[in-house]
């Protein structure tokens, strides 16, 4: 691992100030909650996420659901060029159903010009939070954003 990667992990790891009981190690000492933001690297273990109080969507009792989101702005230059595409963003959804801004990562993007509008739309989104045993939990989720040009037929009636 390079010095840059170690520094990036150190900078990106935040002490979580979440309320609730702290996890306890086998020896009885409280474990500090650490939130790893490199969730897109595929190298974060499930145990690391669990210790940070973050669940995977596939293991929750009730999956999160989108309630509302602002308009998705189609970049004018990409629309004029007829470029369509998809962006998939991965992030941690908090217990209140809001995306944690410092955890948003791009999983895929057909064109880099679609990333910023997708992030802006995501920040306005509100979700029904994921639940385990009836309690809201933090969860890692992926959300796709599709950019499609709607073509109208000439002579069609509105």
C-alpha cells in the first residue's frame, strides 16, 4: 500500500459520533466507531462496515425506498449532442433517510458529464430508511440515474 493510500485512508476515516451503545470488544473495552469511506474499493470487509454501524442492503429486514427527489438536470451540451447514459452512485444512507454526503462514490458513469447532476439530485433525495428489527439503520445502497432524451413525434397531439 502506498503512502498516499495510507494517508487517504487516514483522512477519510472519521470517528462516528452516532448515538446509541458502543460496540464492545471481546475483552470488554468499548470499540471506537470508525466510518470507512472507501466503500467503493471493494476492499472494505463486512466486519468493518458492521463495526461502523453500517449494514448492507441485502441483510436488512426492510429495504430503503425513495420518497422524494428533486429534478435531475440533463446537461445541455450532452443533450444537444444526443448523448444518453447512466450513472450509478453508492453511498451510505443514514437512519433518517438522507444520503451521507461524504460517502458518495461513483460506481459507474457512461459519461463524466452526468456525474455532477446525479450527485445534486441525490443530495435532494429523501428515502424511507432501512430497518432491522423495526429500528432504522445506516445502509450502503446503489442508486442509478438514467439520462434519456425523450423524442417527440412530429404531428403528434399533446
